[in-house]
């Protein structure tokens, strides 16, 4: 079963997954990455008005990026 790693970028903060996880294929790894991005957003976004969080899903042994998912938050007040 292929092994995947997830790299998160929150502004200047980069967190590299050194353990990874086995997934059946690229599509399953992307789903896991999206779930991780959503969890990270729930943790990091409250209180923010501007933030970009990116998740890179990397294939086995870090040889290729399977997909990149980006969440952009920009709150504009109408007052």
C-alpha cells in the first residue's frame, strides 16, 4: 500500500509529517489531506481575519506532490 506524507503551511509556519500514513491510492490520500486541512482550520481560524493554510499531499518517500489544497480566509467588515 502506498505511503503518503502531509506538509502544512500556515503563514511562515511549516509542519512536515515525518511519519506519514498508508492510503489505498492518491485519491484516498487527498481525502485524508482535506480532512486534516479542515481539522487544522477549525483549530487555527477562530479569531483570525486573514489567513492562508495550505496542505501538500506528498507521495511515497517525498518524491512527488500528489495534490495541494489551500484554504484562504479574508474577513472584511462592513462597518
